[in-house]
């Protein structure tokens, strides 16, 4: 099951209670349906829970259901919910503030979303019918798609009222309202009634950030280790050119410990040498040895 499907399943479990919220939710569903005009209403879904919820909303608010529920041949998980009865359509139009005979532009009736609860219910319906959200493991993206320009402008104006910021682009003749910030998507999920999905998204984001932090640290440590090995290899190549037996004791010990332990850090080499040798002191000896090796090459 996709993350979008999980969110919609969670939303469909929300009890249908207050009539104003039920009407706002059904309005969001209807305005973002695959087709809604004077010729009829058509909603296509693969979710039995969503189809059942819409039927409950119709029966609660208006006392009727869809005229047809069609399952296209060969796609048993997809079915179309259709209303073409003129009397039913007239009731729907009237409830949403339209007139079946004269309304030609689908838009949002602001009277249906006057408070935070009805706005949340409306946006829940919008997401159920025309929304999707990416799996947070792969991307942060939520969108709502409509073919109605005026409706897209009204949704963009409504979202800041619930402290959600979104943008809009056109895609294949449709208007796509989208959110890209993970925090905004989490807030939207919580607002419309999917707190479990919002929490899953937060946990996934935290895990990704931790994993990325560990990877960055490992990459940094690996890079430093490779740099140390390169430096050690250069030192060993230089020290092996020297006559170690002819060197003063401290320089001979420094050269030998590096040759014997090419994969050890400076701190580890100091511990091997003991006698209170510090990284600064060992670095000084290595620089002197390198200078002696370079002088030998020049001569």
C-alpha cells in the first residue's frame, strides 16, 4: 500500500459527526472529483473505504446515494461512482451554493468554510478526492489537482488561513497545488485528521537525518583516514632512504615506529613510543626526518 493510500485509509476512519463538517468534506470531495458539472458527478477510486464514506455522507446529508457504482472490466480495484439524476444534482448544487441551470464555473463557497473545523473537513475532502502525498522515505511532496483555475486560486487563498503555505503550477492542462516542505506536509496531515501518518513522516525524517549525519561522519572519517595513509606512505618512503642506524636515537625511534605501523594515527604512535612523547613532538621529529631525506636526494 502506498503512503497516500495509508493516509486516505486513516482519514476514512474519522467518525462523521457534525453536519457542517460533513457538508464541507463532501464539498471538497465533489469539487475535486473527476467530473462535476450540470451533466453529472463522477468519482473514480480504488478505495472501498473512501467509496463507503462518500455514500455515508450523501445519505446523512441528503438521504440519497449514487445512481451507479461501476467497476470497469479488467480493473476490479477501480470503480466509478456516478450521479446523473437531475434532482440529485440540483440538491448538490444548491447545498454548495450553485444553481444547476446558471452556474458554469466551479468554485468554493466561502460560507461553507467559515471556521477551522469546516476548513479542515473541506481540505480532508479535497485530499481524499484529488490529493496525493509521496512516501517520505523518498521525497517530501503533497499535491492537489484540479482542472478549474478559479478553484485553484481559492484553495491557495484558503490555505494560509490554516497556516499552510503552498504553490501552484500547471501540468497537462490541470492546476497542481503543491507543498514541498516536510513541516508543512506534516501540519497538513495533522490538520485534515491523519496524525498517525504525520507522526510516521516525522519519524522517517528523523531517521533519514540521523542516517545522513552518520554517513557524512563516516565519509569524513574515511577521507581523513585515506589522507593519513597517504601521508604515512610518503613518510615511510622517505624514511627508508635514510640510514636509520646512523640517526640519533629519538629520530631513529620515530622513523621506525612509522615504518612498523603505517596505519596508525599520530596519537596511537605516541602511545606506542611512550616516554611522554606528544603529537607535537612526534610531528617535529617527522619534519626533521623528511628534511634529512630531501637533503639526501638533493645531494
